[in-house]
């Protein structure tokens, strides 16, 4: 019996090249999963094979800035000349439906999310060591050497932001990392701060006297 | 890869009759488990079939009070004319060995444990509803009607102490409850506060600059 039945906002983040996307795909491929996702918005050019509304919502810089001004983004970031962000619309709706909303965001978006959604569960995905990350970035091959170098510098700065997150998950093996994230979600549902009101409801008790005891 | 390799002190508690012992046994029967336990000390008379040093350390009230005075107990409680407590000896040793130490204690011992071991993970086990608990207590048959009534009154008071715990786990089904506790342990190992120093070690970084970023 799960006491807290509202979905969780689960933020996956970590330096570029750490395998966030692969871990997220493994999560969504889990048996009996109850996950949903929110498509990010970006001003960066569409890569080959990417689909509008599935991989990203591709918008112009002008459109993106309007969204920021209207407060319609949960978080956003600017990197290498492009904006990336999460539209606020549908986030609450997804959570109320009881599904876990998995968000994959840039590292420096964590603080913005926590400010707007204090209940978010934030997970920092890290490589087993730095070399693995550098190799992944260089092997990717979709970016110029200058862009790879930028991403490496950015990753090194981002390692220091791990302390802002609730959990640190090492992506040494995609299955292990996904299993650990599922355990985190299950544990968070059982956390007292999320489930105590439902618990008193279950016992037919208002819990009004709980602070006196 | 598990960042935090020290064992966790996991406190299982909940009103008498909630099935703490059954859940604990299910945990210890898990495949590939890495759990150890600490035998409690009590002044209550040994029940038929109970074994000294396995079910409890059975001591006299005088011996128990000496342990309290010497500060040799992690927590203790007095109930129905008897003392129950956890000897501090071997607790740290068990945790340093990398095993998860599962402690089953009385509800009002939680605060004492948290005072001495702030890192403890405390789990409050609850019945799916109050009637299930009352029925279990009455069916047990090892106590007099007066003792059953005392335990029911005590359980009702203890429901209000759930907020002192980190997690609330409903024991609607022993397997489910044990699975959820395993998920909690796994998640706690990945929590940033437990794993951040190991993480910086892994990256060959002292993490000294992390507050500046």
C-alpha cells in the first residue's frame, strides 16, 4: 500500500555525456513503470532524426524569451548560444494523475526547480570517473572539437554542484543506475514528510494532537 | 557502484502487533542480503522457546540499570514492568564492516537513537488499519486480557509518534513491506549527504571549492 499517491517530480541531471538520456530510456523501458515525461523547449537547431514535440519543442529565441517573461517555464538555461527549458504547463497535471514525472535538465537548472517545486526529487548522475566522461564526449562526434572542449570545461565546473542534489547516482552500468533510481522513487513515496497526512487519514485520525505527544 | 560503503543503522519500529518481527525475518531471508542484527537486552521473563543471546539477552533489573548508568545502551524503554534496550557495543563495529544493522526497537526509543546516532534511518511500520492491529494483538494469546488491553492503549498513543520517523511503511503484505524497506536502504546509500565525500574522492577532487560555485 503506497501512502502517497501523487506522482513525484523526479529531476535527472548531470554533466553532458554522463548518459542521462540512456538512463532515462532504461527507466521508461522498466516493466510496470508509471513514468511520464515533459518535453523540453530549446532554441538550438534540430539535429538529424530529432522530432518536434518528442525530442524537444524547437522555438526561436524570441519565442523562448516570451515564455521566460510570462513565467511559463519551470527552469531554463543558456548554453553555447542556445536556450533550454521546461514548460510549466502540464507538470502539475501529470503529478496529479499519479504518474512520476521524469525531467532531464541541465545541471544549473536544479536550483530553479527546487525554488518552484520544493517537493522535487533531484538526482545527479555521475560517471564512475572523469575519463569515462571525456571519452564519451569525444566519441559522440556530433559536435565540433571546440564544442567538445566547452562541454568538458562545463562538466568540470558542474561536478562541484552535486551538493545541490538530493541523490548522487553513479552510471557505471545503465541497468544498475535505473534500478537505483526506481528504489529512490519508492523510498521517497514512503518518506514521512510525503505520507504522514495520508497515514492519519488511513487511521481515521486527524493527527491534530501529534505535536503534543 | 555504491558510493557510501559504510553500513546503515536501520531502525524498525511500530506499535506492538504490527508485524515488525515478521518483516524483519523477511528482510533477513532476502537473496543476497547484507544485513546484520543486534540482540536486545531485556528484564522480562524468557518465553517458551526463546534463546538467550539470540532472541534477547535476559538480565536482571539490577544488571540493566548498571548498563544504563554506564551509558552502554543505544536506547532503552520501560514497559509493563520490564526494561528493553539495545547494547551500544558492536553497533559501530557492525556498521564499519559495511553491513546494514537492522534494529527492532520500541516506538519511544526512536528519539534516543536519533540523539546518539543522527545518521540512523528510522522506519515506522504501520498496519493497513487499526482493526487489523487489534485482531493481531488479541489472536496472539501469549498475554493476559489485561496485557492485551494495555498494548492496545499503548498502540493508540504510539500512532501519534509516526512523525518522529524518516519513513512510514504499511505492512499490508510482508513481502511488499520488506521490498519497500530494501528500496529505502538503497536510496539512503545514494543520498547526497551520505555519499558526497566519497563522490569527490572518486573524482580525485577534494570538493573544497564546492561552496563557492
